[in-house]
């Protein structure tokens, strides 16, 4: 990450530590400029995307690490949860996306499902090492058997 950011003129002071210290620093104290985290979107945008933008006054872990509380974002997140109508929910999520793009205080730089791979092991040879859950599947060494 440091090398990548340096190519665009951004220097990084990379700090690592135990997970509990990171969670406290990011979610409770909001004391960071850039945080790399692994997260999941969930089966529904209200379980995933919305929690990154909805207000988080109690500083709960895995919810809005920025600490920003925007009324328009909150209204859109709430509206999506309060209706079961699919078209109505879509409208709320569009508002959420547009407002989030305007504020741009949280922006996923990359998305990977490497830590949660879904592999049908009956269709591939070469998955004898069960360490593929760590995101280390070397697809070039696998053989498709259908």
C-alpha cells in the first residue's frame, strides 16, 4: 500500500497493531486518516453499505468509522429500512449513494472476496490444501473437472 500511494505522491506512516487497539482507534476515537479494513456488505444493503454511512453516536464497532453524521444520509438509510417496497428502497439507496459521493468521506478503494471464497471443491482438483480460506487460492494451479 505504501508503494502504491507513493506513486501518486501520498506518503504513509503505516501503523499496525492488535485488532482491539485498531477498533478502538478507528471506531471509538476516529483517530485516523486512512484505515484499511476488511468488511462485508451482507445480503442486504441495509446490513452492509448503510451501516458505513448512517450515524453512529454510540461509536459501535463496524459502523461508520468516520464519525460523520449527515441528516440526508441518515434519512435515506432509515427510509430504506422502514419500507419493504423494493422500488421505494431503491430510491432511498440512490439518495444514499449520491449523498455519500458528494461527501466522499468513506470510499472503498478495492473490494475482494478473497477472505470469503466460495469454491465448489467437487468441481476443482488442486484444493487439497484447506488454507484457501486465507485467500491464497492459486487459480493457475487448479484443474477444472466440471
